[in-house]
C-alpha cells in the first residue's frame, strides 16, 4: 500500500485489553499435581494498553495519552478507570458495560527468577470491536493495539483483511497514524492464522522472541532453551516482510534485535542485572514496548529508542506490579550507566 504521510497529531493511543492483574508471588512454579506456596498478593492494572500507558505516564511522556477499550460496570472497572485518570491518561474512550465483568488475570510469579504463569478470564475485553474506536476523530500520532489473540471480536475473521483487527489497523493507518500491535504468548495454531494479517498493516512490530518465532513458524530456541541466533535473525527478517513496516523490534532476556525499513538488523545486549534485583517479569515486555514507542513518537534514533526500552524493562523488573518500577525518564535512562550491558545476541 502507499505509505501515508505521518499524522501531525500528538500523543499515543493504546487500545485493547484492560485487565486487573492479581499478582501472586509464589515460592516456586510447581509441576502438575505438586504444591507451591503463595507468599504475597497484589492487585494491579494489566493488559497491553494499560501497561504501555502506565509506563509512558510514569516516564512523564511530554505528549497526551489516550485509552480505548471496555471494562465491566463493577469495582474492578472503577479501579482501572480511576487508576489511569490519576496518571493523567484520557479515559473517555474506555467504556463500562453491564454485560460482562472486567477482565482479570491470575499472575503466578516465582520469587527470585521472575518466571510466571498466567490464568486469564476474558470478560468485557471479548466485546471490544472496531466501533469502539472513533477512527475518524483520532488525533494521535501512534495507535497501539494489544493483545491480539485475547480480543475475541478483533480476532474474528474478515473476508477481505483476514481479521477484524487487521481491518481496523488499515483504517487507522489510512489517516496517516502510525500503527503498532502487541500479541500474547499463546501456544497453538492460532498464531499463524490471526497474527500475520494484522502485522501487514503495522508500522511498528514490537514483540518477544517466542512471539516472533511463532508468527512466522521459526523455532528461535532449542529444546534446552538456548537461543538459536540464526533462527532469530531469520524470524526477525520474515516479520519485516509481512508488511510495509518501519521497524521490527524483537526483545528477549539476552537483548534485542531491530530490523529497520532498509532491511538492516542491529543487535543490542540487555542490561546485566544483579542477583536479587528481579522481583517480577510480568510487565517487562510492555515496558520495553513503551520505551520504544516513546522514542519513536519523539523521532529519536533507533539506538536511543532501544536504550530507553531496555532501561524501562529493567526498571519494571524491580517491582511486583507491571509498571510500579518505572521511573521518570532521566532516572530510568540512568540504569544504563548503573548496570553493564551483555554482549549482543547476534
């Protein structure tokens, strides 16, 4: 398609899953049939738009932030709306419905490692559809949609575009607004069916290495969990050929790989964090995404975007909630001076 001129609008709009995360810190993630102990429990906002907007607000982004989605007409819905109003996010695009409860996720997080397992109830998010996004009046510079595979109405089939989400992204992009998506880490065949149609209408694709591999049918880790660098490079390249994209950023514990519009790939090592630093990895991927979108909105060079993304992810790892550890911009960037970087993964 003809690549539109960038919108002159300001700000980032994030749409999709609004979730209450019930984060439970456990002593271990047990095998099936065995027991683990819950050490603590907190309630926090979750979901791609919720986490990305919270991270941007905590970074003190100098541009407006907009939320779009559906929550229940219940206490969890009020909790989400009030939390984001306090952060300065415009929540006029998030409506309450009596037809379904607010979505929630039980996040079982292993103390020490930050490894986690999720149990999710879709709730009101399943009702979110294109009519909930006023495309004709959007005034943002970037529109972020997530999570694909957890938005039933958006994941539905479309005879022309493949999925309803892909059609929405096409319509948003036609207005000159840059588009971005996030996907959930899900096993099964739905990845290859539902994710590529949406990626065809994205300017920025920011995901982890497992999601990147599943989207294009490449195993980026072997059975022992070791990173296959050749497969990672191939997966990143294939992602970039699924549409007319400005940038693909694939992040992982070892670092990140970024493919730009000219087809060139750059690799970056992650920050090497000390033992005991990580309290939870529940929001690290969304924090990385928020850092990338912050820099892209501001027109930063790619290297600077990745630096902020990695620092934001590292800041997120220091707290139990998805966004609680993210600090104002200069304090977050200071983590790059505090901690050394690993060698690049490629």
